[in-house]
C-alpha cells in the first residue's frame, strides 16, 4: 500500500484469505470452519476462490454460498446477501457476521446473539441480508471507520468497498461437507476476491504467464497512463517476478480521484485485488501500479522482525521492474535509494518495528533489499538473486522470521551475504551506496 502523501504505512496483504473445505476422510471430527482470516488452516484445502461467479464444483458435499453485493441509495452503506444451498449431510451451520453488519432480512436462520446466526434446518431459501458501512480509513494496519480520508469510499455515483468476511462454522453427518463461495454484483459493478467496485465502468483484460489481469476503469475517471502500456507493464512484471504465488486472476481498479480524499495512493488486499489512484504514473521509481502488483506475489507470512520485507521489497521491485521495463533510469532509482541512507532513519532497525521512523520499512527496507540483491547476484555469479529468497519464503508453510531470512541469505548466497543481512537488518548500520546497485551479474 502507498499512502497518498509519501512512503508510509503497513500493507494489509498479510490478510490474504482462503476459503477452506474441510476434507479429511477417516477423521472423527465432523465439523468445519471458514473464518475471516484463515490463511493457515492445517486441515483446509482450497476448493474455491471467488474471483468470478461460478457454480459449485460438488453441490452434494459442499455448502454453496453466494455473496451478492448491492449498491443502495443510502450513501455510505452497501448491502450484502448470502444465499446458501445446503447439502443433505449438513447438520448445523453457524454464521458470525462482522461487528459492523446490520441485518435487514433473514430466512432459514435464527439470531443467536453477538452477531451470530444459526441455521434452522431449512433446506430451501436459506439466506442472510445485511448492510455494511462503505467508508473506511486505514490506521495501523486496520481498517476502521472513516476519518475524512479514505481507503474505501462510497462516492455516490461509484464506490470501492471491501467485501465482508463472515465466519462460518458447520458440522455434518457421514460425508464431509465443504464450503464454496461465489460472488456477484447486482447491477453495475465488478468484484474480485476482496474488493467490489460499484458503478459504471469499462473492463479491460490481459492474459499473461498464467494470470488474467482485469483492469476496471470507472466511467467517472480516465487513466493518466496509456491503458495498453499499463497492462504491458503488469504482464511483463508477471513474467519477470519468478517468486511463486502467481494468482490466476489479478483484479485492478483505477480509483477515481475527483472529489475524494484518498488516504492512500494504492491499496492491495486479499490474494490479488488492488486499487490505485487513476492518475498515478508508470514512469517513476515509485510506480504504485507495480508496487501493488508485487504485493500480490507476497504469499508468505512474516514474524514482526521480518515484516519490513513486505514494503521494502515492494518498493525495491517496483523500482527495479520499472528500470528493466525502460520506464525510469538507474540514476533516478539510485537517487531515491541513496536518500534512504540519511539521518531520517538513523535510529531505525529493520528487525524492530518499534524503532521505525515513519516509512523506514519502505525506504530503508528498499535500500537494504537492493544491497542484498546485489550481494546475492555477486555471490552466485548471477545464478540467484533476492527473488530466490522470496520464492523460498513463498514456498514455506510456516511464518518466516528474521533468523529464517538470514539463513536463506546464507544458503542462497554465502556466509558473507548472511553477515551483511544480519548487520543491515538487525542493527543501525547501513549499506554503502553502490555505484551501480542494479547492474550486478544477472540483473
Ligand atoms: Zn505497499
């Protein structure tokens, strides 16, 4: 994510979600759950994502759950309906809605208190309908009630909102039952897996390297960059970044800027949804379009002492990819990174978020990422790079900590790279500005 006014704030893409189908034959545990943030369920198997309307793959053994989004006349809110088709094997189903939800209708559910609704056993017309506040601001990694500048907003003619993620818990008889979600937008609009755009728009798509890019351009705005060039850039990045976690679909909204005070220059949420202010350029080391795309390729989970890599590598690769695509000069990037070695971040230690000056993970993180990338290339005669480290992080099932990262620097590079990694991430020592940080072997 990029704050509107500079290099600040935490990404929210840690909250990438999966919907799980619990399926473990022979287990005596006849229950399942899909919670609002369940990226690490050891029992879950991804059986459905919700990138586009879809039919359930096996309605005999799954709760088919359609989340339908509706823009309503009352500005600042939107409506969500859940429509369920329940299989014979289902024994119970409990849904806990987000605290901000206001239920307006229900069928086949009874209210169990505390925002929780229990299925009555009805086999048809099982649904919940509620309203959610649309306007949200970002604060310390959380989205909260709007405070004048927005991360999500309902502008009346159009809106960009976050999809609510209710918790589901259920039990079954005999055959295990999963949960499959699909999403729909009533009227004009489009939905990814975590974001919804309401309003008139044009959609442009591009397929590249196993990914489908959906670019949503609202009628209320015009891109300041050439549309084809933007899709070319994203497609090229899709190929160049070989770090794994390549989502099938990337949902991109060009956010209108007229009449809205955005808090951020861009926001990435879920596996691969993001919006970027429509007037953001491509030809800049900060390239917010590529920055947010890089976030979609960060599927790993991080301990707090490695959290700096989230923004640091997004800033670094946005700049590096822009250079490789001929959008910016190496001098421009060097100037940007060199500015991060100055006193502004003098007391910041990357592995200790409590010590960060505002933006340290972005700016200082990018400087260190650049240095470590160069060292890894040199140590491996260009065979490996920081991408190799990120790919190994993405392949991990457990969260990665600072020690993990240093160990990877040693195995991908050598002991000297690991030592540099320790020094520059766990102390206030800084790498020396390199005369050519982007032109090591293999770059
Ligand atoms: Zn970011």
